[in-house]
C-alpha cells in the first residue's frame, strides 16, 4: 500500500528507533539526485543501450574498444559528482548507531564520500582499475588513455565493477547477506530490484521491509511501508523525525 509520504516517513522514523539492527540496500535511484543516470528509470543508461552489449565480460573479451568507450564515458560522468542530502542523512544515521550498514549496487562511492563507513559494494566500484590478465592495480589515467597494462603489456585494463556474466565479490556478498539475515528493518532505496542476485537479498530479511523509490516496483515480498518519491527529499524529511 502506498502511504502518504508524511505519515509513511513518521512510521519509518518510529521503526528505525525501535529496530536494533537496521540495514539499507541502495541502487542507482540513490544517485540520480547527484546527476548520475540510473539504468532503467527515465533517461536511464539502458534506455538506448543494451547492457549486455557494453557492460558484459563477453564485450570486454570480444570488443575491447566498445567496452573501453562505454566505461570511459561512465567514469567521465562521475567527475565532479557530489553526494546529495540523502547520502548525508544515511551517513548521519550510521553515526547515531541507527543503521548498521549499507549494501549498495552503486559503483560511484557516494555513500563513502558522504561519510558512511559500513558500505558493501556488491557490484564493485568504478573508481579503481585492474588488469584482467595479471590482476595488478593500475592508475585510472592509464585506463582512460587506452593504455595497455604497464606490468604485463596486455590490452586488458578494466574498472573493478562487476560485469554482466561475472560473479559478485563473495566476501562482500556474505557480509551483506549476514547483515540482512540479522536485520529487524531493511530499508530498500532507489532500485528496480530487477538484477539477480541482489534482488534475492531482501528474501533473507526476517524483520520489516520498507521501500523508498520514485516508482512502485513488483517484488515477490510485501513491503511494510512504501514511500513513493525522490530518495533525497524523503530522507531529508525523515531526518526531522529521527533525533
Ligand atoms: N529517488 C527514488 N527512486 C529513484 C530516483 C530517485 N531520485 N531516481 C530513480 N529512481 C528509481 C527508478 O525509478 C528505478 O526504479 O530507482 C530505480 C533504479 O533502478 P535501476 O535503474 O534498475 O538501477 P538498479 O536497480 O540499481 O540496477 C541494478 O543493474 O545495470 C545493472 O549493475 C547495474 O547496479 C546496476 C544494476
């Protein structure tokens, strides 16, 4: 059921205060108010691009120029990007001991930039680059310049993001799964929950599940509260009710 925002926000604030173990799961909708496009929303990346064509390990191996062009563009869209109020509210809730951790699908690093410490990057990060052949870490500039690996010479540089067709970092996954299993409250923010296996994580939640999203999504579990609106605005409103 869709609550009126204010009533829903007050209910959420009450749940946060009552919960002894709150976990947050975020997606690209958490970053759009920082001018980073999402994927499946309006004007999202996948509106005109087939993700498998550009963001898969297959493309990395079979069409490096296309892979390199797409990720160079995504890295450039992150230049000068800053966290918005919503990121800071979540970081503040962690400082107050009111949320335990954030499991995110985002690769921007904005949660950490806003001061959140316990952040699980389930889809890796786009800020660091490694050679897919010798696994050495190289400078971002080398990747953007289209260089070969300065250690092994291969044309195999790539960001540390999880590509379609790759496994998620298992250590990060386990931490997120364990936290969500312990959670009395799971707050899901800005995700279509269309991508496996992250869209299975909420199934481990034993307590309440709350959705903050600017469109309703169909999930195979019930939400205790649905707040349909912009994450930044709703989190700003929430802050008033969580001392
Ligand atoms: N506030 C709240 N919700 C928002 C906002 C906003 N400001 N902006 C967008 N949204 C919603 C969109 O309506 C959509 O439902 O956030 C959701 C974003 O969904 P996706 O674009 O599918 O992003 P996400 O769920 O994170 O995608 C998962 O897919 O392509 C892969 O690896 C990529 O991590 C990504 C994964």
